[in-house]
């Protein structure tokens, strides 16, 4: 049954959480596009979709508990977005596309594939393209396959350079997943690009992990070129921007759930109730999420702890205030909904305390 309660304002869904900052980055890019105010949105930063810190950089079989947990959590997350009546849906994580593609045929929601959109945007390119991302993305060959289908030669980093990329993203002291952008991470990424361009002759580089554009922004790349840290002729391609643009162009649709949402909870579901806000704009959602990041870092620092990977982030959910049905549905799920950034001062310590009591 086609959903008809939001036909006048198409509703964009965003799933983040594998990189919470990456969800913010995608929202920032959407907000920079002139048509963004024509859409309602639901943005769910479900950090329980990520690997736990001790599971990162290990090889897991589909039958191993970490993979079963991620599958069941991803399936339920998609059903939640269907329940919240999003018309088109984007995923703010490149490597997670491999998992989500396995589940999406069961979900009647229009999915806007970031990898396919990025490859399509390079159609007709005659040069080789370097793909940068986490190990699982490179090993999955998602980008290599998509580029090859467009007639483009895809290159990947050497083993040593791939290790540097992982260090820039995951290092517990200076990695991007610690909710900070450091000189060490920037330097490592620039070293990789310079070395690979010199060895492989590529001048285009796909940032195939949504953490990478946080460090390699358009402005920072100009600075790196001026400082001699990057070659002048390198073109950095931001997959997140390709997704943001496509989400505004593609007209999607979804079907209502046939069964109650609770029936989609499977054995290995890893669930924590999100901190939910109804907001007037993407800009307000971004401001609140950034404040939550600050509170989280301060909370852990006071306890001599630090953010260790995406899984440590508090799950959050933001939706357009005009999407009245979303608020009603969240309340039915016993998820509290807030509407004022100032409420964070009162509730955040309790929310963080409850969340970290599970660790």
C-alpha cells in the first residue's frame, strides 16, 4: 500500500551511526543544496550498527556473532525507517552498503546507493581512479566493480598505505572516529594520496569512507595543496556529496509495514532507544548533534575514558517538526521526543550514564 500521508513533502531518510560524524557531514551537504527545504527528513544515527571496538579490523564470517548482530540490527533499522514512512533512503557509510544491499530487496523503500551514484557521476572518465576507504570496503570491491561497470579503471592503495588509512580513521588517540580532526590524521591521508599518485598515476581520488571527507574537505584540500602536502592536479571526489545531490533528485516511494514493527525484531538485534528530537531544519539537527558530541567527549574525559569507535556514540534520531506522524509513531515505541536544544543541559548526563552502563 502506497503511503500517502506525506505526498506534499517528500521525506528523505538518512541512516548513520557507522560514523556518527559522517551523518552530520551528509546533513551539512544536503543543507547546502537549494532544494533541501522542500523535503521532510528523518536522520537516524544508530551507532549499534557499527562494530564494537574489539571487533574492528578482524575477519568475520557471516555466521559469526558480530555479523549476525549487524545483520539483524540493520534489518530492524530499515524496517523502522519504513515504519516512519521515508520515501527515499540514503546510507551515510560506504562499507555498510555490502550488508544493506543483502537486506534491501526485502524492504519496499527507494534506496539511493551512494556507491552507484558516485560511479555514475564519473561516467566517461578516461583516467584511473584511486579508491580510498576502510579495509572491508576495499576488500569488498564495491567501488572497483561500480567503476568498472562505467568503463573506468579503479586502483586501490598498497598494503602499507591501506594500513595508514586505517590508522588515520581508527587510531584511539588521533583517529577521525574519536570525533576530532588532527594533524596526524590529515598528514597520513595526504601521504597516502601523494604516494599512490606517484606510483599509479591517478589524479582522481574517491573518498570511499564517509570519515575521509571530514578530514579532506574542499577547504582543507586547498590548504594542503598550498602547503605542498597534496599535488595541485589531484581531484578529490566526495561520495557523500554525490549522495546528498542524488537524494534531492530521485523521487522515491515506500509501502507501509504489513506487520507490527516489533515482529521484525530478530534474535541478534542490538538495540538502544535513540535520543530523539523534532527540529525545524537540518541546521538545527546538526547543531544539536554537534552539542551531543561535545557532551559525550566531556563526559568520557571526566571519567578518564575516550570515544573508541562509532559504537561508543549515543544513538540519536532527528526528524522534521512538520512530520507529525513521525512523532506519534515514536511515542508509540516509547521513545521520548524533545524539541529544544536547551533540554540537553538537563537530560544528557542521565542519557549518557544509562547508555554507558551497558559497556
